[in-house]
C-alpha cells in the first residue's frame, strides 16, 4: 500500500508553487510559441482548481478535495501526452519540460492523501467480543 504522506495543507502549497512554475517555466527553460501558451493556460486552470478546492488553502471552497485529486490525475496524463498531441514533441526543451511536469504532478497525486486518512489509525476489526 502506498503511504500517502502529503496532506491537504502541503498539497495546497505545492499547487500554488506549480502555478508559479508553469508561468515562469517557458522563459526559464527557453521555449515560446504554442508550448508557452499551453503552460499559461495550464497555470490558469490549475490556479482556478486550487482556489476553488475545499481544503486549507482554497479560497472559495467549492470543489471537494477528492475531486481535485481526480482532476490532477487526469491533468498529469494529458500533460505527459501533450507534446505528442499538440505536435511539439520535436522541441526537446518544451517536450522535456512537459514530461517532467506531468511526472511531477503524477508523483504529487500518488503521494497525496485526498481522503484525509493520513494520521488516523486504521480501523480495527472487532468481530470477537469478550464478556
């Protein structure tokens, strides 16, 4: 079983850092064009998702944290495939950037406790009773 060691507070910090990274990434790594545009769109979507999530760093708290996790899982898959879907896989810098971001997002998804079980003891089986 995977130890989901990232709680909701830490996940919120990671989400806001990811937004910043997506915004500065194209200039930092050295690519432009539609690849950069995809970064800015992803940053805006990720910012909206984070701000609308019902967790400690959410602003409007509309979207449940488990649903947030589903969206991030799907986003990780799309980001990993985006260089090939959008036909910019030949651009080594942008392709590697998107693959790295997709893998990072998947890793964060894998390690996050979206159900709030972290720190709670596992339920015990009380099938036998003592009199």
